[in-house]
């Protein structure tokens, strides 16, 4: 019996995936749990794990080729016999993947980028009417589970060692004729970043990143000091992640009527509570202000469900779960890993799970469930000298909270001026499903919860 392996949807925005590398070849015996291929999505590169045993009798999509979600990428056969199959469903220059009906499935539509690897078979592109694979009713289809993390790799001609880097750095190295196996990586896990490449061309050593090997306490890191480089005019193609961000943010600003609500929150009590938690030997998790915010938002969203909803053509869609996304800055873009069921978690549970979630995102090791299901997003630049900013709504969500730095500011209390630790936050709302008063009431409750943070411990 033939078992077709499909390209899975690994994130809310994924419409297609590109085969980066096949780790098995035709004729190989496949066991359950074997890693068979590396796939590039709009958010991460992931390894596909086999859930069926058999012989790999056909590879439908070659390395460097793209295929729409649910397209057949390979076929397993229990007895190893050759399989006669229909033409593959792939993404080509002359045709695009069909547009899904649901808003979460939007991503950048871009052409497959060449990888420099030979394609052994040149197949004709299917026309638009036959782009979706035909699925016989008796065919056994298995979901692909738990793909492994994104690993941007470059293979040296003289070694099998796989180097962690990004498409941008790969292109820069190729343009300059640099063998990345000779470049020392200073990023997390030895990842090669632009600074390392620039230092290599000048013969300068690069100090290891301060964040390497350390669990992050906040989702955005301060910028590292870059060596001075000469400016040159050049055009740089977008990575798949950057192209997706560009498309979705333009769609958000074009289609969603944003309005903004700003307030100043006195964080003095939260500062004292966090200091007490850090000093306690019984608290193992590193509790940050982001975690206070997540807990306060989860409680406020329970009372204001319109902020936990999304726009639909015929009304509002209220979500049954409170899943808060945390914007995490990467070298060439953003990931928004999602902390699920925040309303059911204690503050300390939020701290432990959010720290692990952000660490996986920063080190390019997200799980598939990390990248989907968000109902509200927080963007925190409090680690930088940023007092106030506005954030763009992450569709199909209805709101996002932008958080500035906590600073000592003069405040008036009982007719006298005092110094307090305050923080500016701005709520961006979708005016199609919310009005200003609703957004203001929600922000007022968040302010009340953060100014009396003992209630967040209950």
C-alpha cells in the first residue's frame, strides 16, 4: 500500500514550504521517527519526522522546489515497489498557491529561491486547475508531527560540519567568496551573524555574544556594538521571513482601521514585588515585568472578551482561549511565539513557560505549536530607552499592546510631588470590532492590576 507524505501547515500563515534537503533517498528503508527532510517555511526551517514505516519509493518534490500545503512531497511503499503517481503539486513562477479562506493562513507569496543544489528531475508545472493534489479515499494520509527546529545551514566542500547562520549571511559569504567553515560564530549556539562575517573580512576577532548560553529575561535584546564598516550601495533580497512580515504588516495597515489608547502606569509596587521574588530562594523562575504584563492581560481579557476576538465578514469571532503572543526580535525579523491558556497559569508558571518559549524562538528552535493560535500580542521594548511607541496589529487578532521602558518620573500624589517608577503603554485596536471606550476600559483594568500586583500572585 502506498502512503503519501504531505506538506503540513506548520504555522498560521504558512501556504507553502520549500524542500531544503532530503535526508533519505529513494530505496531507503524508513522507520517511524526517522528524519526524512528539512523544510523551509515562512517562519522557521524544520525537519520532517516520519510517522510510517516503509520504503521511500518516490520523491515528488526535489531540493530547492516549493509545494503548497497539503501537496504530496514523497511516497512510501510497504514493499518498496515503484509507485506510479500524478504530477507533483509545487509552487512555480507562473502560478501561485490558492488563497485560503481563513485569515490566519496569509503569508508572503514569493518565488522559490535557488539553493545552488542541482535538481535531478525537471517536471512540467501543473496548471492552476489541477494545483491541489487528488486524494483517493482509500489513501492513508498521516500528519507530520513535531518538526525539528529551524537551522540555517551552509555545507563546506571539505567537511560535513553544518554551520548555523542565516540566508542573509549565506548570500554575503557567497558574494565575497568566503568559506563559512573558517568563520567563528559569536551568536547563540555558535550562530554566524553579520558582525562575524564583517570582522572576518578585516581579520578582527569577535567576542562571544552576551546572550549566548543564557536564558533571556525579556523578549527583546539591546543591540550589540557593531564594528564600523564602510557604507556601500546595494540591493539585498528579502528573506522569506522578512517578505512575510512586509506583506502581512502592509495588509494590516491597509485593511485594519487602527486606533490607539495610551496610559501611564505606576510600576513602583511591581518593582518592589519583583525585587522580593528575585531575593526569594523559593522562586526558581526569573520573573520579569513582561510576565507581570502577561498575567495582567490574561485577567483583563477575561473581563473584556471583545479584546480577545477577531473580525469576520459577518461579525466578531470570540476566542475560547486566551493565548498571548510575545514579539521576539531576531536578526532579520520577528517571531511571535504564543503562550497558550494564559488565563489558567499562575504568575510563576507564566514566567517559567514564557522564558522557555522565548529561548526556543531566539535560538531558532520553536515547536510548531509555538507559532500558532495567538489571540492577543504584546510588544515590549522596555529593555531599550524607548518611552512610547505604537505597534501594528498582528492579523487576524483584534489588538496589540506596545510597552515602553520603566523610568523614574515625578508624579503628583495628595498635592505633593513624588518620584515613581512609571511605564507608558499603548493599545492598538481594530476599530471594526472595538470602540474607543472599550479599549480605554480594558487599559484601565490592566493599569489597576499592575499598580496592585499582589493580586497577580493569587
